[in-house]
C-alpha cells in the first residue's frame, strides 16, 4: 500500500523548506516520516493513511475541549456566514476582551493579536516604550515565539534542532537580551543589583513547557515579582501555553502572583489564530492609538477565530472541567510511571491541569541543565514505539504534553498498554 504520508512529505519537501510550516513538525529529532493529518475529532486524529491516533499534542495546546468540538465548530460556522473579517471592530471582540479581563485579575485591558509570537513581541515593545529602557531578561530553555529579541537560548524547536539561538538575529538586538538560568534566585538578584535601572522587562514561562515541563519555584516567582516592583521593571508572564491550560486562574493564579503584562494564546483561540497581551491599565495606555507604542494587525480580533476562542473559553468554565482533566492526566502518568519502572526504565512526571511532562530521569528536572541531563536519548525509540501503536506524542523530548476533556478512561488505559510495550523496547538501551 502506498504510504500517503510519505508521498505528501516528498511533495511538500519540494515546495516548502523541510516539507513543513513549523520546524518541529518535521520529526527531525525523532526521525521518520511526519504524519499528514486529514482530520481530528475529540481525542483522535487520523492521518492520510486513515490511521487513527490518540492525540496528546492537541494542536500544541489549544484543543483543550477536544478537536472539532460541536459547539466550537457551530460557532465558527455561524460567524463565517456573517463574513470572514472586516478590519473594523466587532461585538465579539468586546465580549472576548471582557471575558479575558474578568477571568484574569491582573488584566485591566487587553489587545487581541493572531499568534503567541506577536503577543510576546508586542508585550516587550510595550514594556520598553513604557519604561524607556532597553534590556530584556529571559531564562534559559524558555521559548516565547520567534521574534528577534527572544531567539536567544530558547526552547521548543530550537532545542529540538539542537541550536538554542537562531542565525539572522542582529548582535545589536541579541545584546539587549540577557539570559539567566531558570529558578536561580541568586543569579536574578545579582543581575538586578547590577543593572536593575536599565531593565525594561523580565519575561518568563511560569511553568516552562518548551523544555519539556519545568515549574518555577514559589521562591523564584516571589523574588521575581518583588525585584520587578522594586526596580520598576515590567514583569511579563508568558501564559501562551499555560493560560487556561493549567487552570481557570492560569499559572499566575496558582502562584498567587500578578503579572504586569500577561501574554495568552493557544487555548484562548480554541485552535484558531487568536492570541493576546494585556495587563495594567497604566501600561496598556501606552498602546497606539492612545499612546506612542505602535502595534497593529489586519487579522487581529478576526471574527471567525474569536468565535472559536470565545466558545472554548465558555466550555472550560463548566463545573469540574479542570478536576476531570487532572484526574485523567494523573491516571495516565501513574500508569506510565508503573509501566516504565516495571520495565526498568527511569521515569518521572509532572502534571498541572491538562498539561504534563514525562522525563527519562529518576527526578523531576528543575532547570534546563536538569532536563539536558535526563536520558533524552531514549525518547526517539519511545516516541516511535507509541506512534506505531496509535499514540501521537509531541515529536520532541523538549515539549510538554496535553490532555483534553475528550480523552476517555479507555483512551488512557490503551495509552498505558501501548507504553508497556514501548518501554520494553527501550529497556536495554
Ligand atoms: N510563548 C509560549 C510560552 C509558547 O509556548 C509559544 C508557542 N509554543 C509561543 C509563545 C509562541 O506562540 P506562537 O507559536 O503562536 O507564535
């Protein structure tokens, strides 16, 4: 039988660099042929060969209510009949902004954009415009999209390809980005003591999901909040991945900390291109057309995309929604841990809401260095063992996993069963 994934990949490679529109999709670090997805429903995806997969990527986070949820699809269809976009304000954008500002206490005002990259890039420009300072602090292994300032020691696809900084970023730009180790309070204090009055912003993933899954410690988050306040530095909490994925209050709610600016994406678009940045009213007042910081977008607040996002945001407010996600995630991780240990494979796991991490290490990593010290060499064989049995994991050891409300107990049990065989395959490596 012709492998239609391979045939499409061959064709795609002629007209697209690497055959894909986003690097990690190319399976470079795990090898093999990317699956070309024909359709998805609930917890499942089907590729061009009509093979079904239980999906733990969820479109890299957005599919929290499951793929193609009927209410989301019908909201999109309804919006589309009214026109695909106007480049003028709409009622739906007002309702979406009101919803976001109500749900996130640190967000007095918000601007909608179309990708997480746009959200973080704009948040940094705003922080620089607001403070009149240039320096930006980020943390090793955190990924915040692909704008120039942020492609320094970053995670996600850059780690997967083994090159955490990108070519093509001018030295003049990267010089203004200072990189510190994640969860390192003394390093943070030293840098603030030296350069506190030159720093415009600190940006971080509160639970880093682009070097697998590494939580910020409470101590680290508190120190960060205090130092930023003390030195007039804008604290940007990048919740593109964690926002409404780890819980209704987002990660900052779990830490009891308020960002000055929060960036959102993924879940708030429900699978369509919606992202956002927003925060303190005095900071947001610097945005054009009110203030001097420019930012704009032809497709920003697109009505069809907002319909998907808004409906998803309503569905996640159902009572018990996150408890259910958490219970399924915990059952999955418990089962995987038992299966790995029974096979003699080292495994530790992390879970928050519907976001999880699986590490080939005895202990959960606390930093980028810890992640790199785990047995990432075991991942490709594990990944393919699972894929061969119909379980779709992110094709990289450096990405978090996602579970949705559509995953059933049976899906979880099947996944664990597949993992038993996959662990047996790698046990002696
Ligand atoms: N910030 C974080 C924390 C992310 O996880 C991502 C994407 N994985 C981005 C920003 C960039 O978002 P996008 O891919 O939509 O540009």
